[in-house]
């Protein structure tokens, strides 16, 4: 329990720290990586450079501090992060390091305004927040390890097959090198891949959603090649996977994780909405529903640029056409002449509520979505405008969690 005095100090300083939140977390990372460069083996360098991770960390620390008297209120957020921490290999011994540099960064940014009392109270609060994470993560490590086919940390997998799905998307079928069983997972969950690229000083860890239904002797991940542009370099790991990793090569995977998954208890209609490579968890869910021969009404809606980058179209068409309760709709932002000739898509432009209303039979359904952040913002807004309740809206970010408000509805694709 925090002392009453510390609670008062935390509450009165949260607004000040929030204002400086991003500066503090930016400084925190600079100082921590200077003292502990080995942590660059865990953290995503691109997220750091773009500031997304800084914002996510700051938001959670302040949300936790606001609820410091009742940490249970932020348990869902803790669990989502703890899944990612577990999948990355974050361990209890890392927490004091983060705590030390968070306090040093507060002191550094606030200067004299950060009195000993303030630093002391935040040190106490951080200890409580860290304990909450460590406790939840300990359970998750135990579960990952003790489940049938499970393991702790990273395990070697051989690339059994590499299959091109579109101009920019490729699937990798992964089997354990030791020939043992593999843990099951829930449709929608992801694995972390740890990659040592010979010319890079540090390893890279990236998450990839499992793109097939559970219960197979392999895991399948489906990866978009992130091409660079004038202002940004090629994505490091996705390009390495596409260009260098061959069948027979070894990848290091942690056990499946994540709190975004298809609820199989729910018997109501389900709507799977995806933009670009955000289709991967939706394919896992679609395949799962098809294999279970579910009675549920399933609507699969996919938005992408055009037919060239449309992955797994034939598979989805075959699956849905063979099942009266399943239907698939495609929205192309920039269809080619060939796409028009073959009537490969159902809508041109972006997805908006009026169109959704014409293809979804009933809004009393479970909605799952994933894609680029502007796509997700638009879907979230559309569903809210339609009156869908928060408890029926489920989503996954392919990066650090971001805000879904305010909706950039026109940017949807
Ligand atoms: C839960 C989850 C599930 C995911 N599932 C999938 C999936 O199924 N399929 C999939 O393809 N991806 C998925 N991702 C995304 C994936 O983890 C990687 O983020 C993605 O493959 C890009 O990694 P990369 O190493 O190629 O790019 P990075 O090197 O991490 O770069 C990412 C982006 O940042 C830009 N960038 C890098 N450095 C800079 C810089 N200095 N300045 C400005 N911009 C910069 C790059 O150009 C690139 O666009 C998922 C992510 C999460 C969190
Ligand atoms: C109480 C302390 C901590 C809090 C509040 C916290 C919070 C967060 C948050 C909010 C995210 C983003 C999750 C997402 O949306 O995907 C995250 C990711 C991450 N965290 Fe933590 N974290 C804490 C401690 C730690 C520790 C001790 C480590 C290990 C040194 C760590 C390593 C990471 C890494 C590597 C990521 C992935 C993000 C990336 O690489 O860009 N965290 N954490």
C-alpha cells in the first residue's frame, strides 16, 4: 500500500508529468540505452525513432498513477502489455533498471521542481506498478511453459515452406526443429520472432499474428515486406524475411501470446474487418470458424490497394463460397483495369458506414478489426456511430497501441 502522503503527491503531480510525458520517456530511453545497451536486443529501434513506444509507455505509467489506489481498474491494459512483455522475454530483473532510469529522467526533465518527496513518491508508485506487471507476467511465463507443447523464452523453428501470397506478402510455415509438439493458440494471437541479422549489432524482435487456424503441426506467419521511401528506410526484419530467409533456415520464436482472439463462446454473427496485412489474424479466425463448421453468420471484409497486393483471395473465396453462412467483400482503393475486368472487388475507395450497413445483416454482432492506424480509427468510429457497444468491438494494433480517437474517417482504406 502507498502511504496517504505519497498518494497525494502522485495525484497532484500526474498533470505536470503528463504535460512532460513524452519528453520524460524520450529522455528515459536515451539514458537507459546509454547505460544498458544490451536492452537494444529487446526494444524495437524503429518504434523508438518514430516515438510511438515513448507515447505508449508514458500513457500507461500515468494511467496507472491515476488509479494507484485501485490498480485492478487498469488490469486489462496491464494484461495486454504483459502478453507482449512475456512474448519479448521481459524479466523481473529488468524492472529495477526501467524504474531507475524513469526516475532519473523525471528529475532530469523537471529539474528543481522534482523534489525528493516527489521522486520518493513516484519511486514507491513505480514499485507497485512494476509488482503488478511482474506478478501477471510470472503467471504467463508459467502458462506458456507448462501447457502441452509449450516452452519458455525462444525456441528454434525451421522454415518448412515459404509461399508468396501477393506482390508484397509472403507466408512462412514453421515447424519446431526439435520435432516436438507445439503449443496451441487462440485464433488472433501472435508469436514473437527474434532475428539476428549478421551485419547488425543487436537482435530484433517482431510480432507476427498466426495466420492459420490452431491445431496444425506448424505455425504459419504471413509477412508484408515494408518497403522504404525517401524519408524512411526499408523495414529491417520484414525485408530480411522476404529476401534472405529460405526454406530450411531457422527462426527463433516465443510461444503464442496476445489478448486479441476470437471468442468461441459467442454464438452471434461475427464480422472480420481488415486493412492490408491486418488480414492475418482474420484469416486465422475465418479458418477456425470454417473448420468448426460454425453455425455463425460470418462476414469477412478486406480493404487493400488493389488485386496485386491482395493476399489469400483465392483461399477466402473458396472458403466462403462453399459455406452459405460465410460471405466475403473486398474494397480496393486503387483498382487496376484488370481488377475491374475480373470484377475482383465489391467497392472502390474506402470503407464507410453506409456501405457496411448494406452488407452486414445485423449490427448485433461481434466485430474484430486490424489494419493501419487510420483504417482502425475509421472502423472504430463507424461502429460507434452505428451504435455497436464497446464490448462488441475488438481490435489489434500491429505496433504499440495508439489512440483510436479522433477518427480520421476519411483516411480509411
Ligand atoms: C501484435 C502484432 C502482430 C503483428 N502481425 C503482423 C503480421 O501478421 N504480418 C506483418 O507483416 N506484420 C505484423 N506485425 C508488424 C510486425 O511486427 C513488424 O512491425 C513489421 O513486420 C515491420 O517490421 P520491420 O522490421 O520490417 O520494420 P522496422 O525496421 O521495424 O520499421 C518499421 C517501419 O518504420 C520505418 N522506420 C524505420 N526506421 C525509421 C526511421 N529512422 N525513421 C522513420 N521511419 C523509420 C520503416 O520504414 C518501416 O515502415 C504485427 C505487429 C504486432 C504488434
Ligand atoms: C511498469 C513498467 C512498465 C510499463 C508501464 C511498460 C509499458 C509498456 C507499454 C505500454 C508497451 C507498449 C505495449 C503495446 O501497446 O504494444 C510496452 C512495450 C514494451 N516494453 Fe514495457 N513497460 C514496463 C516495463 C518494461 C520493462 C522492465 C522492459 C524491459 C526492459 C520493457 C520492455 C518493453 C518492450 C521491449 C516493449 C515492446 C515495444 C517496442 O519494442 O517498441 N518494459 N511496455
